[in-house]
């Protein structure tokens, strides 16, 4: 894009962010601003739960479309089955989300399914891991294989006082530090999100 095209795009587009909680919306907004510029307008909606997101998705897409949104990012974690701790079926989840979203025609949308949760992205970057661990901890080549990445960040951040420094309130700060190219190389869900943003 040329500079004038970027300014025109930012002034005339509104990206809807749909996720399970506010911190996920805020984190993805930070990524959007890093990729497309601070002037990019976003409109978040946090469903406060995965079942609510799936159930209300068609109605929310219609409402946000009427409110002027013309690009949509839907973020849904790939959770684990509490009975056996195995990851749920990613294909089945994507199909369910695609079916729900298809009820609204002609919208430019991207469904982002972090495995197992968005916090896995942070494990891709050595600098982010060391920041959380205050110098300790190692990044992973395959962050999507980490069991409970959010809880692992909490454990990593425990200091001498035995209190964790990390909470999801830090996610926006970590997203600002994150090496986007490295995360894209190591996390397929992040790479696909970046591809969508760059296509805009």
C-alpha cells in the first residue's frame, strides 16, 4: 500500500474483534495496530465464554456489520477436554464457527484458533519469555504443543516471594514486545492472522 492508500483504508474501515474475553480483544488490537498502524479503527466484543461466542456469533456479526464494521476477526481458543486432557478437534471447531459466520453473507472475515490459547504465542519469542521470567525460561520452537501455556507463564513468573508476576493483564504489553516474524514462523494461527491483516 502507498501512504495515501493506507490513510484512506484506516479512515474508511472498521475491524470487528470478537473473542472470549477482553484481554484477548485488547491483545489482538495491539497486533492490528502494530501491523496496520495506530490509526486503524477497531470495535471489540468479548463474549465472556466460548459457548456464548458460538451461540451469539451470527447475531453479533449482523449487528456489528450494521454498525459499520467491514472486516471481522473471530478468536476462539482450542480448549482441552477436561475428561482426558486432549485437545478438542480443531477442524470441528472451525467448521462450527464457519457455519455460524456464514449466516452473514459477504463479510470479510478471519477465524483465528490459537492452540491451546492465545498465550502460546508469547512462548515463541525468547525476549518475551525472559521478560516474563525475569531472565529465566526458554522459548519454544513449537509453542502450540505447550500444555496450558497461560499457566506455564504464571509459573515462570513466580519470584522469590512465591507470587506470580504474570497475569493476562500483561498480554497487551507482551504483544507490543512480541517479535511478529518469529511468532509467525513458529505459530500457524498467528501466521494466518498476520496474512489476513496484510491482505487488508
